[in-house]
């Protein structure tokens, strides 16, 4: 085996450990330092690195993971499995970078000529090399692992040392706890006794976590400063920055670390020279942060690690396991949420979402109680309702006109007795009080949440946090950078064409070169996307949204025609029972059709809204999220509420009169409401759509789809696994397990389904007083379902600081009318 001269000989005690193919490591441009050993350990390494949570030395914690797909030349030997970088390695790599680049290394160093490789894969490998070198320059420590149990996947483990954490915490103005303690004023007298009694009563429903217990003292927080480290409690440096803070700091470094050099040579040949020139030309104007590298496929994933396993007998106790036991289990549905622990593990943005969901669920309790009282009042007074008594009285049996032409016959009003009695259960004098109550409830809920949000902001040390500070650090999206690059290249080519046609004077040649160079610098710095660049996307958005709204209206019209034609067909049936239940049958089947269409179109509209937002090319992730929420809410609002709006406000309004009926397409006569009104039909419509949407879309889809995706990934990885089954089933590293989880897609879908439900509860609650009760039952399951999804099914998201739930959800909640709608 050939050993590079840079590596020292092995000590006597390490003679059993062998070095693996050092020349192959040079192919990817990494040179270890003097005395660094790249070896395959004979002892079990998982015990030292705690199954992937630490580096191979067992001391440095893994703060972030980069995932890539290494593709080596077919003739090259196996690369070293684990590569550890250091500052000395960076210096060596910089000194010999030119001879180590693909296509420039000597054949003798590699032991022979290399076979040809796809230069696009070579380009990705060079970008990774340069990017990781820049990460080393920023102070991060890296360790590579390609000897994984997942075939064709490599991992780069990132660790942030203490000096980097301090530097970035000061730059990000992170508030950290100081040595100063202050006591929280306690209530005295009667209030103290009341609080103690309430604590004893509510103790069984409190989560058993330290963060949720009432505290009498609190540490003063202050923005971290390296010059004032003596003010902070640094007794335990390993836990001073928790895992959430460490991953946030590393992610900020990954976003602003760029890959801008253009020294790569594609190889020989005219075609490759042209491609190389084009690539170098683009790189002069581009910056490759982690978002761009992920978008271009240089890395396939980037994520922080979970703290460990959440179940098992020999699992070390960690925050993830505690969250699973006290928050993400269905057996603790009756307990409060440990919001402080959620914020500690996932960050403020996700913590605020679950806090908002908890407040909303708590506020549904009084609304549900009042709704049940209204329903019970209707049940108790149904025999005293004069209109229904008159309709059911056989002595005043009135003959009614046919409901359709030709096939329908005359019918008696007493046949609608059951419908009239059932409508009284929801349409009674107490319904008026319930409508006023729900209007006040909606306003009270919004104010209560604002108060709760302000308390959390103080408790989580976000009082001095401003979104303007985050806007300064909010990096452009990869798609935006690509569009700006494309625009700058077009401008540059146009300027070159203009300069070709203008004769250049010899005396001003030097001045012209200076102007050209300065123009190139300004081009990359000041180019922005204007409304003219986005006009085709805006026009496409407008046309697409109008078209999809028209599709929704067309489907509602189709369901109306179905109801009319089905009612006429059932009227021709010879069975008396079928003819007597025409309204119920037609209404139930039409609502089921509406439910299926709404669920399908919701998924389609969600994908289309994301696509429409992407073609607009918003600059930042925050802008992207706000535009996506607006489009998705607009389309889903129209899709979910159009059938209900039709029954509540339009059905029965344009019927006409006997001898002068209104027809659709000159063939279908407009349908009428029942003699007792359309409220009972509206109740059936609202109940089936609301319950079906929550049960199928919000719960079954959220449980079934992630499980199915995870199973498909497992089968795919199992197919690509080594032939040795024992090696495959061996315990994986933490970063390998997290890689198989579903990536976090944001909170937009979670807010969207709750906002749609909030509309069902507030807009049409007068026709269905039990809507708050069913929403309460759904949310109790939804909280634990979302919690289990975040803890067990998703990769750990990067913690994001936020002082509120966001402008998008807040505006939509505030835009819902306070007064419930009730058809007259």
C-alpha cells in the first residue's frame, strides 16, 4: 500500500490499524495534517461518538449535517471512509490546491491515469471542496463519513467550537443568561391561597417537565458579548449554548459562507472548453451559499440532529424523549403542553404555533358548552314549536305544487314534518343568543391571544427583538439569486455587443478597461428584479387564480344540476319510501360529492399555489411564505366555502313562481328550499364537510402520507443496502436515522387548516351550534398528532426566532368576520 509522504509512520501500538488509500483522498482535494490518521478502527466507534451525536473523538458534538451523493470514477480505488479536517489540513490544501483539482493532478500521484468522469459531477465535487474549505476558514470543524449503511450517501459532520459560538452569538445579538438573579414577586394574601388551590387542582393535568413548573427566580438575560464574558454564567461551557442555539449559529454561517471562485478546468476538448468558459463566467457573478448549493444538487440535504432516540430501554434521557412522553403521546391529551420545552427544542416560531393552537383549543371549551346548551334547548322545546306543529298537523294538510316538471307530482306539506322538527334543533330562539355570543367570542379570542403572545415574548426574552434585525440577516433565496445572475449575464452580453460596434480610441483604451471592470462590479451588486421582470409571473398568477375560481364555481354548478336531475329521477320511483326521502337523499349524496371534490382540489390548489409563488421569485423566505399563505388561503377559502355560501344565501332565492319558474340551460328548474327553510340543509352540508375534511384531510392524510413516504424510503434504501443483512440491521448512526425522516416543509399547511376551521366555527356557527364541539375534539387530536409528527416523523427544523405568529396568519384571522352568518 502506498502511503503519502505527508503522513507519519504509525506507532507500535497502532500497527494493527491500517491506512486506507491516501491517494484517493487527494483526488477530492483534502490533505490531512502531519500525524493525522485516517483509519478504520478495530474497536467499536459508536461507543465513543455516542452513535453519531459526536465526532469520532467522542468530545466534539455534531451541530449540523450536510448530505451529498459521492460519485467516484469507475477506475479509482475506494476512498477513505472517514476524513477529519483541521486547520493544518486547510493550510496544506491551500498550498497545493492547484495540483489537487480534478483534471490537474498528476497521474503519478494517483497511481495511474484516471478514467473520464462526468464534468458536472466533477463540478459539484469541486464546489463541495471549496465550500467546505471556506467553512474551515470561518472556524468550523468538519468530519466526513462515507462508510455509511445508506448506499451512495455521504455525510459531512459540522462542529462549532467555543470561540466560533461566542463570535456568532455576539454578531446575532443572542440574549444569554447572566449571573444576575432576580426574584419574581409572589402574590400575597387571598390571591396566594387561591393560586395554591388552583395549582393543587390542576397538578394532574400539568406536564412533568422542569420548564413548566412555577419559578420564583429568573436569570437576567443580556445580548452576548465576548468582552463581557465575566457577566455570564460560564460554569458549564458545554451546556451554555444548547443544541438549538448551536444549530442556529451554524446555519447562519452556512447561509453566508459563499463559494465564488472559478478555478476549475473541465479537461480537454473544444466542447468542454466552452462549457468551462460558460461556467467560469457564471461563477464570476454568483454566490453559492447553502441554499444555492441545495437547490443546485451539490448537497442533497442539510439539517441539525435530534438529541437522540425517543423510545427504548437503554436510551439516554434527552429532551426529545421527554417531549415524546409528556407531549407527543395520545395518553397525555388531557394535559397542558410544555410550551417552554417545545420552544427550547424547536425554537420560538414553532413554539408560538403550538402556543396559539393551545389557546385556540382552550377558548373552544366555553363555545362548545354554550353550543351544547343551545342544541339541548332545541331538543327540549321541539314539541312546543308552533311552525313545526302546524306542518305536522294532518287537519291542516296543504297540497303543494310539484318540485319538478313532468315527472314530479303534487305533495302534502305534512311529508316535510320530520325536516321541520329537526331544523328546530338548530334554529330556535337560543340560536340568536348563540350568534351574539360567538361574535363576542371571536373578538375575545383575538385579544386573549395578543395578551398571551406578549407574556411569552417577555418570558422568552424577545422584548428587544425586532424583525428589522432579522431582515438584515435574511439571505436571498437560491432561485432569486439565479434569476439575478441570469439578468446580469444578459446585461453584460448586451454591453459587450454595444462596445463591439463603438470604435475604441487608442488614447482612451486604459480608461475604457477601467470603466468596463467597474461596470462588472456594479452589475453584480446592484442588479435587482423589478416589476417588469416579474410581470409574466404576475399575469400568470392572475389568470391561473381566476381560472381556478371559475373551475370551483363550475363544479358547484355541476353539483346543482346533479341535485335537480337526481330529484327528478327519484320522483319517478315507484317506492313511497324513496319518494318521501328525496330531499335527504339528494342533499346527503350532493354533500359527499362536494366533500370529495373539496379534498381533492385542496391538494391540487396547494401545489398550484406553491408553483405560482415560485415563479414570482420572492427575494426572501419570509416574503415567499407570506405570498404562499395568501394564495393558498384565497383558493382554499373559495373551494371550501362556495357550496356553503350557495345554500346559505342563494338557494331558493331565484326559483320564480308557479307558471313562471326559473330554468338553468332552459331544461333544469331551479331547486327550492324545504318548507321549513334551508337551514337544515345548511346544517347537513356544514357538518359533513367540516367533519369529513377534518377527519380525512387533517388527520388521516397527516398520519398516512408520512408513514407511506417513510415506508417507501425504507424499501428503497433496503434495496440499495449491502447484501449482508446483519450489517444493514445494525444500529445506524444518528445522522443516518435522521436522513430517513421527512424534511420539514414549514408551518403554512398547519396554519392553513386551522384558519379554515376557524372560518367554519365563526362564519356559519348559527346553523350548526355543535361546530365548536367538533372543532374542539379535532384540535385535541390535532395537537398530539402534530407533536408526534414533529418529534418522530420529521427532521429537526432549524430554530427560528420570532416575536409573533407572523403577519400572514394574523391578518387572515383578523379578517374573518366577527358576526356569524345566518341565512334568512
